[in-house]
C-alpha cells in the first residue's frame, strides 16, 4: 500500500472532522486528560491494540492522568491518512472510556 503525504489543504479538511486535535510542528497533537493514571493506562492499552492493527504507532508520553500524543508518518516525513485514522480511533476509545 502506497502511503501519501497529505498537503496543507488536505490536512486542514481532515482536522475539521476531529475534536481538539491541532497541527503543531508538523504533527497532529492532542492532550488527553484522565482522572487517574489507571484510566490513562487503560486508554493507552486500547490505543496500542488499534495501533498494531493499523501498523501505525503514536509518539506519546504519559504523566499520571495525561497522555500527550503526537502523530506523524515517519516513512514520508509528514501527515497521512493513517495519522487521521489513528486519531479517530483514539477519540473513539477516549469517548467510550468516559
């Protein structure tokens, strides 16, 4: 499967369908906030499973109840549809867990 780097207009259109995601330093970015570390870790576990299915993995960090996520497709040094698919999955998992 060919992975295509999205242009600025395509990124802008795709960002409009996501909630609270921003473009920062050439990456999709979102900070997920949870009440507890356990909730954050549960979210990360769900995302890990989906990431494996997509064969696309986030750059992320976790401090207590916060999961800071950055998405980029390193293979093309830019944002692709894979990044938006993973962002949507993360939002679904986050919403389901709330």
